[in-house]
């Protein structure tokens, strides 16, 4: 099991064997290089821990624990967690500031305690079968047990195609589960018990002025960056050229005694007029005199698709996995730790779909007899990175749905399978195939409606935090970075910073249809107007064009009727329509096509 995840920890390994229990660990050495060997025991050997992640406030906790009489044998954050568990029990989790997945075995109680960090930056999977309970950082460790029978979970299959990823607690395999973010798990007496220990509460503070929030944003983000510079190995930063990564690099440059090593990605091949962010990244790199490196991604995917699929163990269709693969590879050749600007969009309202949601709410107020007249196929709605055709098709979706609820509006905006393909998309041999998409939507609607927030836009943020943030962007970041033995830290997702951001009124986050209004005001003295105002791209490439041009033959070969018949999970006629509609320009199906392509590669690698 540990050999299967050697890439996550190439520097060291260790094991504990007890009566009916075994713990294993692979280590990527960041802190206490000489003394952090795991597993780690407490003084009387009653408790033992294996841990993945970083605890940024461990020195403060260690000092407090020493005052309570605890004795330490190392300077590692791992040992601090163990003593914190001894002192405060399961409530110790609420004192930890950082990213983590860990397991503590209590020999006296014969119980296992698992925990995952608040946002799910670090993964944790588990399974119970044949009288065994297994857990691991990646599913490939569990799959190394030859007695596990691999079967595709139909609900997970629907979730994958509908949203391009599989939301927790499901995985593609029946019987393997993700421990959700901000949850603990206790296994004792053969029983599994899970508990949620944290959530974001959106309580807007309308007594503060904009200037108050701007000043606090800078101070709190500066502190969040500072604590993430803790390292005994070289560190750098991803730099996309946008506000989030730009602010991280700016604040790193303030506090480091040497130039920040920065890394960015561009795109080659047939781009169809697509412009990547290299020139904007260079502006920031030059301003802060960073040691800057670039890599150009081209649509030559031979061997890379298989490697990316192996990194995830299940189908995962966010095409940012390709540039993420390369930027992590480039970074690891120079550093062991990299900081990222992830989380800024969720904290400050940065996604295009947030703007779309606001527009849809205005449409709700327009009489239905007038709505259709306002949408014309030739309307020029090119705004913020979406083509006119894509904006028109999405707003048409709102109109045709009759605007039943805010939750339905947003979930429809997230779905990747247009209505015209949903009926019959999955093979009719799958039980309840036509109801699986609706069931997957209802789960997201339940998350939206269950948010601790009154404002609809805050409910949108909550939905993304609980789904897209954890199961998509943090997943791709963890898998592609750890595939290259690189640790990535995310200052915007410091839980203290994020709890503060949840007090900003949503009308200050997006003002007059301007996304990231508040963060842009905070960044004015750190970034140029070009960086603040250019169209957001990030590390997303021209996949829609590639699938029509450079990758066209690859798509047709992989998604042939003969290849689809190898699993009989998809309707080949509907798949053919998806391909033809995209190539003819009738629909923009790039995300769905990519999901189909990845699924086929995954099935051939894992199920055949």
C-alpha cells in the first residue's frame, strides 16, 4: 500500500504493526528533516500517528502543551498533533491551522481516529470489506488489495459526467469512500462513525466600511502568506498573471530575503485566437524581480493522459489537470514547496458563473412572456472569457427552466451535460439510468439550501466550497503536485482568513457586476492595472479548439462505437451526437467530450 504512493513521500518510510492493526507512511520531508520520521508514538506508546500535511501553528501549540507537562522528542508538527489529541481528545482538531489528513491509533481503546482538514486540501479514502478496514491518501493503495472487487458506482458515474468530477463521499468504485472535508471518522468495534466538525458561516458585517475590509484583507492575507513560508526546503509560487497568484507573489516578495521562484504555463498548438496569461505573469515577475520560469503546453497527449488518469485513480475531467501537471513538474525541478492563489475566487466572488447567477436572478423578475424576446442567437455577449454562443445557451437554459429556485438556477449552470443529451446518455442497461442525473442534481440543491447563509450569492459560495473547491480544484492541485513530490500551500484557504471573508457583504465582493471588487481594491498598490483588469484565464487552455483540431482524431479513435462497447456504460449514439454537435459548432461540448475521453482512458487502465 505504501509502495503505491511512493510519489507522495519519496524521502522516508515507516511502519507500525500491532495486534490486528498496521499503519504505514511515506514522507516528503519539509519540516524537521532529521527528526520527523513516522509513525510517531506518545510517551507510553498508547497512541501512534501517521500524518500527511502541514500544521502552521504547531510551535504555539507545542509551547502550550509543554506547559501542560507534555514531553517532546522531536520538533515535528506530527508529534504536536499526537500530544494535542492526548490533551484535548477529538476536539484537538479545532485548534489546528493548516492542511492535514491523519490517523491516530489508540491501543488501549482499540480505536482508530481519522481526520481531514476543513477544506479538504489533503485527501483521505477508506473502505470496509472482507472483515477489514483500510484507509489511504490515494485509492491506489486500497486497490492494491487484490481481494477488493472493482465495480463502477452508477451514482458516481452520473455525478462525474454531470459535474466533471465525483463529489464526496462517493468515488467511482462501489465500496470506497472519500472522507468529506471538515470531517472526522472513528472506527471501533467494527463500526464507522463520521462527524462534521466545521463549516463556513456567512454573517455579513454591514457596519464596516469598504476601507475597513480592504485594510483587513491585506493584513490577514499577509499573515496567511507568512505562516506558509515555514520550510526547511526551497519554496516558490505558481504565477498565472491574475490577481490571486499576483497578490501571493507580492506578499511573498515582501517577506523573503531572496527572489521568489515563480512558475507559469502557456499554450501552443491551434489556439483559435486564445491568449494565455504569460505576458501578464511576466509583468508581475518583472515588478517583483522573481526568478521566473515558463513552460508551453502543446496538444500532444501521448502517454500523458494515462499518467494523469493514474494520478487520480478515478475519472476526473477538469482539463486544467494538463497544465497543472506541467507546472508542478517544472516547479519540482526547482523547489519542494509552492504557494498558490487558489481559493481567491471563492473568497471574493471571482468566477464567471457568479456573474451569470446574478444575471439569472434579474431575469427571474422579468415576465415569462418577455424573457424569450430578450435572448437572440446573434447577441454579442462576449464577456469575461465566455463566447457569445456559450453565454446565450446558458441564459436560455435559465429561461427554459422557468427559474424554479435559486438552487436550481445555480445547479443547472454547473452541469456539463446539456438537457438534450441527458435522457439516454447512460446505457439503458444501468438500473435507473434516466433518474441518476436528477439524483445528482438534488444532492447539490440540498447543499445550496442547507447553507448557513441568507443571501443567495453566499449560498452559491457555500455550494462551491462544499463541492467544486474540495472535489475539483483542490483535488487536481493535490494529485498533480504530489505526483511530482511537490507540496502546494494555499494562503487564501487559511480557515481564519476565509471565516473573515465570509463577513464581507456579497454586494461588496461583486459590485456593479464587477467580480472581485473588494480584492481588486486591496490589490491596487501591489499589482498593475493590466493585471487587475485583464480577462481572467488562469491555467485553463484552449481545449474547445484542440478537440476540434489537433485532438480530433484522438477523440474519434478513443470514443468509437467499438471502444464504448467494451464497458456498455454509455449510449454510443448519444456520444456520437455530442462529437458531431461540437465539431459542427452547434454546441460547445468541450468539457463533456473531455470527460468522455478521460473516462475511456480510465476504464481501459483500471477496469480491463
